[in-house]
C-alpha cells in the first residue's frame, strides 16, 4: 500500500502527519517512510533513524567527443530541454538544463556523445528504533532538479514483502510533487484553514484528479475558522478524515523534536482508523 | 550590421521587451538597408532553457549583435562562445526603432 502525503501550501503539517501515520502503524506492519522533500528534508527530526547505507544520486549528462563530432547539430535538434546549442561547428552543453533522458546520445549519427555521470545528490537509509525503514534523498546545494533524485529514491530498494510505503512529498504542486505521488494508491492532503491553505489545496486537488489518485483531507491547526475548507471539500466530494487542533502544546512539542503521537498518544488510534479507511477506499 | 532586438510586438515601431529568453518577438534589422523582419521567439513558450532556445535562434540567424534588457547566464555563455556582441537597452528606449538608432550611434551599453 502506497500512501502519499501532500499539501500544496508549505508548512501545513505533511511531515507531522506522515510521521504520525508511520509511528501508529509500526507495531503492526512493516512500514517504510520516504522523505521525498529532497531540497529540505525534515523527516529525520521526528523519525530519528540510524542511517546505515547511502548511495550517490546521479544523472547522465552528455560530453561531446570533439574528435568525432561533425557539428551536424542533430543533438541540438532532438533535445527538448535546450541543454545543447550549436555555435558554428561546435556543440555547447548546458548541464544544468539536462534531464538525463539520453536522447542526444541515442540520436548522434557519429556516436560522438559520451554519457558521464553528474552527481546531483545523495540517497540515505536506515532503521528507526521502532523498526520503520527510513529513506531520504538530499539534493546537492545549487543543483536545480529534484525530480531525478526522487525517482531514484523510490527505486532504490525493491519492495519484497507487504509494506506500507509512506511518501512525504515536498510542498507545492510541481514536478517534484508529481514524481513523489506517481504510483501512489492514495493521497492524504494536509491543509490549514487560511486563504493560502485553501488556494493551494485547490491546486493539489487538481493534480490528484489528473493523476487519478483517490484522496482525502486532513485539516491541521483547526480553530473555529475552517468553514471555507469544509465547504470546498464538500463541493469536491473530498472527505475530511481528521482535524488536528490549533494548540500551543502541539507547537511546543514539535519545536522540541517530539512527534505528534508523543505529544498526544491518544491520537494513535485515530491514525490507525485513518489507515483502515484508506485501505477500503484506495 | 545585422541586429536582433527583443520586442513585445512584431514591429520595429512597437515597444521593446526588456526580457530576452521569453520575449514574444525578436526583430531582425539590417542597419545598412533598414530592412527588418519580425520572428516569433522560440524561447517564449519554454518552461526551461528559454535563454538557450532564443540564443540558438540568434546564432542561427548569424546576427552581429543582439540587444535586450538583460541576458541570463546560459544565453550570455552561448553568445560569448559565438562572439556575438550583447548590448543593453537603456532607460530612455521605448521602441525598437529608438534602440536601432542608438545602436548605430554606438550609444548602447555593452553587456559583459
């Protein structure tokens, strides 16, 4: 079972919810938690894994072998990302634009392109004290593309037995979020009762609909004012699974590095029920 | 001299565009004959690599110089490799024609 936790707006509580879900199920299931926010991972703050294994994340980028290159420009023509340009009979490459698709190499009539690996980040994994398998990717500072790392992170360890895979998505509604959610059986959308929360919730809902992923909503930091979100969810036929209150005690606990179930142990039963519900709807 | 200038509309009398990679139009001008032609900028619709796409177009047109409000690092790199001079619109320029006149009088700042 693969569950993605996304939001649209940043800071709504995805990692809080993802960690709580992971901890609530760890006793009774084999749980894997993937921190897919490779630009600013924070899952380790709550899960506190013992990281024992790592692997470089790389993408292949083209290196033009000038002795073989005739300057025909075929590579420039086929590159849909404009990572190559032709100036006279010389081919210039722009590694930061390269998505590692291999199209230039494949299409070069002179076999003049060598693929060299460009290290763009690091994958790491380990176990938490509760036996949760923790995996994360970290994009190297200044690298522009998180998506290839997320893809590699998800493929890194094959799922050999029945696991519950929790994918903690980055904020937003762009390529990296889509890559995180690709293949998920269900998406939990975490939002907050603010205008931005609702605005960005609409965007992420648009995406899960496009991707045909069933979804449910958790409203974090609820106080009296979640009417607009409730109305929107009702209009969209989205179920609000859970509401987490706007409580100083929760904020203080999280600031101290405690996860939600340490602050409110009674929530564990609620999260187990959320999982059962997902199991029926996914 | 062959110039290419970034523009908001497909005419030499129209307003300049201070962006290069994503300007809607690129106007090619032959300063000796005053002949000009408007081209749709291939970079305009790109989500990424717009500067490279636009620069590749200018390079393929064999321009001597390109004029815009600014040049990003990829476009600038390509133009330096191709020895195509980059010049900048100043505050006073409103139309493409204004810029062409200033360019011919060598009054536009060079972009390094």
